[in-house]
């Protein structure tokens, strides 16, 4: 399989703001009524500067928890997370987070919402306006800068949210199902926009998604989270506590079951037979059976493998 290094990557100069992020033995346990709930255990992952890594897995396996830990919005119960070799701090300003909902202030214009992402006191008013204008142009909203969120579409609001996250020039961009609330066509356009933005404003990206097709289109690598197998990370064996989908049902916590390198330079052909095979393998890892009908493989839902329709490749939220 081709290495992620074959994908189109930003230049070394363009990557000066991006930083590597590493997870070493990371676990997270929550105290609940009657005891403890282990969500994550033994997560080991190194993400290179400028790399896009997608994280998939069944609902409840700890994907969003891992993202919160990476951004300093929560603390691991065990292990270490570091950006560029330095431990992540609470509300770490080296990262920025984009959520499934735009979370824009309804009484502010799109430009003012984007400006909220700028570090306080870091820029003069004139420079801040220039930065906001450039980011709005980057995401295709230059003509809508004065509009309020209620006056634009959901896709436009999500673009403004992305621009706001980029305003602080993060070393690591954390995206939690950023396109999950959009219709299928707008979602595909937003995927293309994210790749355009990444080429212009390169940063390290951790993307949580339920959409296998989205992961394969955007990422250099795809990380499959699921129930730990007999306490071992990435063992690939089934134990009595792990469901077929890899959901964490025995309280052992989730870990990395598999890491897949995605071949080919971006943007990728959505009809690629190679990606269709990877898609089927990842869906199997998520507990979705592979079906073969005649000469055309069907990855899920009775659809031809390689056909592009995110609704058929998404897991239940």
C-alpha cells in the first residue's frame, strides 16, 4: 500500500506553523454513579506536522473525548499528550476546535464571528481586519462578511466557523464532525473546501467523522477506534467483551484497533476501486458486513462499492 507521503503535501516553508502531536499511553476514565467508566485506554499515536488524520469508530467509543484531550479541554487519566514535544495544557492555545454546529453568535456578523478567533491583543485593529478579510476570502465568504448567521445557509455558517478556527493560526486543528449536519451535496463541497484551505493554511488536522468516505477523501491516515481486545491496542482479535462493531461494551475502554494509510494524492477519485476496497475493509472493522453481488462489490446498504453517497457510508450517530 502506498505511503501517506505520496499524497500532495504543503511545502516545508508553508508548514512552519503546523506541529506534530503525539499520544502516549493515553487513557480517560470517568467517575460515575456506582463506580468508574473507562472510555479510552492505551492510545498510542504520532501525527506528523501538516498531516490530516481521520478518526472513526462506533458511537460512544471515545472519538470526541480524544479530541477534547488533544485540545486541553479535558485531562487524560493516564498517559501523555504533547504538541511539538511539549505537553498539552488546559485550553491549549496551540490548537483550535471546530464543532458539528457552527456555534456562531447570532447577533454578530460573519466577520465579527471570525474575529473572535483572533488571539486577544495580538493584532492591531487594522491588521485584525485584514486577517479576517483574508480568511473570509479563503472560505468564499468575502461578499457575505456583513451578514448575520440567520441570513446565510448552513454551509456558509460552517465555512465561517472554519475561518474562525483558523484565525488563531493553530498548530493543530481539531475538527469534530464538522460537516455532519450538512446535506450530502454541501458536505462534499465542504470537504473540497477543507482541502483547499489546508493547502493555503497548512496545519496538522485531527478529524473525527462517522463518514468512511469522508475519511478516505480527506485523510493521509485513518485511525479506527474500538473496544480494546484483551487490553491490547491494535491486536485485531475478538474477545468476549467486544461487540462486532468494536463498541466498548465491557468497560475495558477503547483503543486503536487499526491504522490505515490512504494511497494517492488529494483530491482523490471518489470512484477509485482501491478506495472502494479500503472502504469495505473499514466498514467491516465497524461491524458492517461486506456483500458481493455479481461482479460489482457492494460495501454497504446494497450499493455499488466506489459509488459516492456519504449517507450510506456513515455510522449511526
